[in-house]
């Protein structure tokens, strides 16, 4: 493949609701431009984008795939992103290097939650965008309804560049509103000119008028011309539209059929014409040697720098670091410096990836996207530069995973294999996290949602031949006492020769400090217990608070005072006093009105206004206490609540169901509170059952 300079490059993210047709659209563009000689289908598992086994099996995208398409003399790097919300980390990685976005909408399904989320992401990243309405070959597709809904949501910024032409209820062509000309498809995206149908005249005139208004608003000179009734030239319209699309004041709406490869060439033409090349974009990092800002701005004359925005660690195709070159010219067989890790890496080969196909290139110019194989110390988010000019760019902002499950290995002795396999999956997916919860003797897997965790389980088996099982996680309860008691612990053992003897009188009471497991004091008078046995008594307490007698959870807020006891000059030992203390602890805690404390989290839910009633009702059912509501931009509300941690397992799925995917949540640990008696009983029963099964 030839290498392209920044003026001839477009980096475009494909966004949209799951199942809206993004991957099919990429296939149609690859087919009409001659990259493939047969158009792949998602249902047949033979598309360029969805090459992973899991994607072929599930019939939807899981990872972002780069598919470069050549249109005339321009290289368009498409970043085909997943539409399902569990894989939002993949979308965020793509948006961190995209210069513009195409939001794909199914003409049949209409504007969906994923469409609105894609718009919000474009707003967040300040990306120029256009809509492409696909599935226009379907009898139930309605371009007009999609446009009206988009205009209702986003106002005058929405500008239809096309209008459909149907004959005998079949999609046969479109009207180019910018040029006011009809187009009839002949073969695939090719067309001949035709008359604008009479039935479309009213809508086309309306679309055209709003387009000209937008053109007029782009400058005072054009506004004056518009009010004086003068016609705009084609060049004036074209230039004004390009500037307006780049600054986001106009969002074009195009159409076609991905399945029939209709309209794909018009989309490529619009991308080349209206979307910015990297030369129109700014990017800056920090020179770690001088501390100064490094203005890269995709200039070839500057020292080479590149951002690693994604990692592929597939056992079948190998490890690749996907990069966007931010300055200079990156050449194969060169050495680069990773300022984040303070290590040098030797590049052997440089690639352009098209799905899983690896196309070797000798160099990549600033603004282009490519891949480097087998970098040993480089991870997603790192910056590659030169040692003479070490630069670091901001890392991509990736969503924090809050959904989690406990996992166990199915085969004994697979723990190390599972850990190694998970480490590779976490290299690829930054929203996946593994946590070893030693306190509760469990391994936890965190993700954005349960679907992502299920896919992870499946990947572990298909890629690395290890099996894990997901289970409900154990919640980190605590045990505490409510009153003061005094008990005696006596340990006596005679076994011929020296025996064992230890005798302690202990007082147990609440310390009032729930952050500290225990406080130990001694108030011994007259040497009833020699001082050299005090550490043994404390050690007994120290061991006991790790697993309380109520349900096996750590004990907190305990004050233990050694007040009396006795010893034997020959048979007493540290071990005997430690055992006596353990006996006193078990009896004393059970006599001191023990209770279970449950962790409470500060919970935040952000969702559109209309869902607040349902969300608050659901939080109440989960024993949550709603503390307040704050308005958020975009007609949303933030609901703030305190809720027991045990009640938030599975919340990601429930919130998605309640809000159609529009709700988001986050939480952080707040404090411990006494659990209700029914909850305590349930936890104790569960602990007894697990102890019987040998799980604790």
C-alpha cells in the first residue's frame, strides 16, 4: 500500500446503535472500491471488520477494527466501532484518534439510544459528524421520519443532503439536495442522472431552503447576498458547507443501503469533501525533558511522535500496537523511545491493518494510522517518540468499570493460566479489570456490563483453552459488638511431661472506631499474667478479628482488655495464652450482642428526566436512600443516593432495561452500617452453607 500525507488522509469513526449496519456499510465501501471482490455478510461471519471468532459467533462487533479505504487519491481510515454499550472502551479508544465521525442509523429502526449516545460522544470529543441512513432498501424504512426525529433532537444543525427516490415501493435512487439533481442507481453505487420526482418536490425544496439558510449564516457576505435574493454559486455553497460541517454547525444526513452497496461511494465522496484532514487538527503533548509543550499538529518536519491508542493481543494474529502518528515520519527498522515507560523499542516492521490483514509499509506520515508488531514494553495510552525529543500525550479517557462478578476456575491448578490469559485480554480491553480480593477469598472480574463479562469467559475458552465460572460476588460485610462483656478463657492440656496452661480474663467492648479492627490494652495487677505473655494474648486477638464467629467476616471496632488471669510456672507458654485468648474471644463476641455491618456506597445515576421516577422507585426497592437530584446538561438528572453494596450486583443490566441504555451510574465506598436483621440472618445462613461446602 502507498503511504499518504496528511492532506490526503481522513480518520473517521463509524458510530451508531448495535445492529444499525456499521460493519455492513464498511463491507459495501470495501466492495465498491475494489478492496474485495465479494461483499461479506455479518450473518455469514466473513466480513473484514468482525474477524474475531466471538464476533462471528455472536453476529455483532466486540472490538474496534481499522479498515483503510482508498477513494480516488485519498486514504480514509475507518474505525468500525462496536454499537453495544458494554464495549464503550473500544469506542473511546477510536474517538481519541478520529478526526470526524459517521453516525449510522437504520432507516427501518430509526433513531435509537445508540444514535443519541453517539451524538453525545461527538459533542464530548468536538468531532465533525454526519449521519448515514442505511437499510433504505427495506420497505419499512423512512428517511423522512429519521430526519424529523434528528431535527427534533438537534435542531437546525441537521441538514439532509439527500432525499430518497422510490418506484413501486423500491429504493431506486436519491435526490442530491446540494446540486438539486436526481440520481438513479444503475449498478451498486453507480448512477445516472434523472428528473426529481414530483412527489418529492415539496420535501426537496424544504431541505434545500434550510440548506441555503445555513450557507447564508456562514458569513456576513453570503447573508447579504441571500437577503438580496441573489443565487449562490456552486463554489460558494460547497466551501460554506465544508466550513460549517467542520465547525459542527451543519450535520449532513446522507442515505443508502449497505446490503446492496447503494450510496457507499456518495458517502466516501462526502467524507473526502466535507471532513477535515489531520492538517486541520491540532495536537500537543509535553516534552518530558524540558517540561515544555510540544506542538505536534501533524507536521512532518518535526521529530517523530505517535500515540498508541489500542492493543491487539490475539494468539492467532499476534500482538500489535495500533498507533496514530502525531508528528514526523515513522519509518520501519527505526528505534523509538517510550517516555511513559522510559524504555527504547526497536521497530522491525510497520503495518497498515485492514481487519486482520497485515499490509507492510516502509513508513507512515504524520496524521496516518498504522500498527507496530511485537513491542515488548508498550501498552495502550503510551507515547512513542525519540530519545532526543521525549514526548508524552494525554491518555485516552476510558470509562471506569463498575459491574463485577466473582469467578472461579473450573479445573484445579488453572489459576496461573487464567491469570496470564486475563492479563492478555486486559491489554486489549482497558475496561476489563481483575481484582484479587484476599479478604473475602475471591477473584473478581470488573467490566462495563454483564455481556462483556460473558464474552470474556467465552474468549478465555476459545483463545486460551481455560474455563472460568461467574458467580455472585461475596459482599465484604464486617462484624461488630454492641455491649461490654467480661469472659474467661482457659486452656489446659496435659500430655505427659510438660503440659499447656493459659488462663485469661478479658473484657470486650465497642471501641467506637470502625476504621480499626481492634484496640488491645492490659490492666494486670500483681503479676497475675507475666508481661512476657502479653504479646501472645494480642496475637490471639489479632488472628481472631480476621474471621468473626458470626459469619466469618472481619471484626471491627473492638476494644479488648486483659484484666486478670493465672499462669503455671512450668506449663504456661505463649501458645497456651494465645489459645486461651482465642477461646475467650469466641465466647465473648457471641455474648456481646454481635451484629453484621454492611458496606454502604455513595451512588450516582445520570439519566434523562423522564426516567427519574422509575430509577428512584427501583433504588427504594434496593434499600437505597435518595439524597437529592441535580440537573445535568442535555435534559438529564443526576440522582444521588446511599445504597447497600449488596444491592448493586447486576445493576448495570437493570438500569439499561429501565432507561433503554440512556442511564449511567457510578459509585464509591462510603461507610459501614448495621444490616437489618433479615439481611443478617440471610448472610449467616449463606456463610454456614459455604462453610459446609468448604468454600470459605
